[in-house]
C-alpha cells in the first residue's frame, strides 16, 4: 500500500480507505488509487486483514453430510448464503454435524475459542442435537436453518411445515378423497414431525379417519418410500390418495403405483412437499408444497452479518410461508374404486402425541 500511496500522491490512510470502500474519499483520489492498484496488480492480503480484525472472515455452514449435502434443498440454501456473501470479505467453510467435533462439547468450545469461524449457520439439525445450545452459550453468532427451536434463545429461520402440510391435506380432501395415506420423513427431524402433525390435524378437523396401516415411514428417501408403498398399495384395502412428506418420497410412491398397474392420478393421487426442480418435469408433474429454500439461505446469512456488524443483537425467530403448487398428480378419486371400498371394514384410528 505504501507503493500505491507514493505512485498516487496520496497518504497510505487514503489508500486504505479506498480499498475498504470507505465513502469518505474524494472521487478523484478514489479513481487514481484504483488505477494504480490495477497497474501494480495489488491484491488484498486476507490473512493480514484477519489478524488486524482479530477474527476470521469465514462463516461455518454446519450440516449433516450424509443425507443432506448434495440435495437440491441444501444447494438452494447454500446458493442463498453465497448471494449475500458475494462482494463481502466473508467465505464459507463446511462442517459435518455428524462428525465427532459436534458430538463433543469440548471440541465445540475449542472451535469457538480458536475462532476458526466468525459465525455459524446450522442447517437441519436433529432433534437431539445439543451443539447449537453450546455455541449460543459461548456467544458464538449462530442461526439454525430449516428447524424451529421452540422458545429457546437460539435464532432460526424455518418454513411453515405444519401450515404447508395442512394445505396439501385440504387439497386432497377438497378433491373428494377421504381415504388418505401418509409417507412420513425422518423421525429425528422437526420438519418431519410438523408435516405429519399438519396431516393428522387436518384429517381430524374434517372428521376423517387416520388409518394406522396407511401411515408408513419413508425416511425422506425415494427407495425406502418405494418399498413401503409396494406393500401398502398391493393391498385391496388401500388409500385413494397419498401425501408424501417430501418430493423424493412422492417419486417412490408413484414408481410403486406404476409397477402395481395403478394409474396416477386416475387410481391414486400423490402429493409431495418441497417443490424441488424436477417436480414440475416429472411424469405426471407433481402436486406439491413449495418452500422458499433460497430465501432460507438469504435470511440466515443476512442475520449473521448483521450480528457480526453489531447492527442487531436480537434473537430471530422467523417462519417463511409454504405454498401449495397444484399439478397433474392429483385428481378426484376414481368413482369405481370408491364404490368398491365403501363396504369395507371400519378403519382403525391412530393418534399423535400432542406434546
């Protein structure tokens, strides 16, 4: 910077202000300094800047590598984060929440004290995950994405999973379906429990039975959903519609229906949740609940930068709306099937813990 100052005829302080985008610099001086900077091929020394600032310019993105990293959902969140960080000094470091570093409280403490990252964005932690509370207690700026943390003093941005599930269930009932099955997600994730609760509550609201045998576990995986759907749909006493708690599982349900000779939506209506990129191109195109995945990343990154710049100290609890997207995988129930099952055995009702 001394070379640039001498060549530009300004002070090193002015050069520093130009390079840090400080507005308190005359426009003529700014242009002169930037021209000399380009001619001398000057690049900011990030390490030196970190040492002066006494913190890194890394934001840690913590997510379970197995099952999440590589998905469309995670990619959209990451893209939202990167959009906010573009043009700033901050960059992303990825951490696996399933590694021992996040199961060991002392290692969490070390990560915080060593300041390898300036803040954490935690994506889809399991219900039993304790490390978000650990980092909050250590005053590490943190926000959780894709899971509400209840009334705890932990910031989060989530989607209204309960409301979205209610919308999908209302859609199927509105088409005339009364025999509706549900393929649930992973039991260790809060969004899965909220989607199932929305389904159950909406069925209860309309006085419709929730049949225990029609609630199957799909683990958020297409293959698992396919396997359990082959068993469910192979029975004479089967639902006329299935709500799968994510789009990948809905694909598995549709594949099982095809193999069993069932037409979607003529013989079976299928709905999903997420509205991933391929859902509009799937055959038949999938009725689903869209969630603003990109916005989750945008909100999370902006919040962390606000905390780091000390423009906010508030705890953020925000839920983004989900929206029903109707396509061709759902329709009115086949009249002949409705007549065939009308005299079947009474349905068994199952209940969910309201706690």
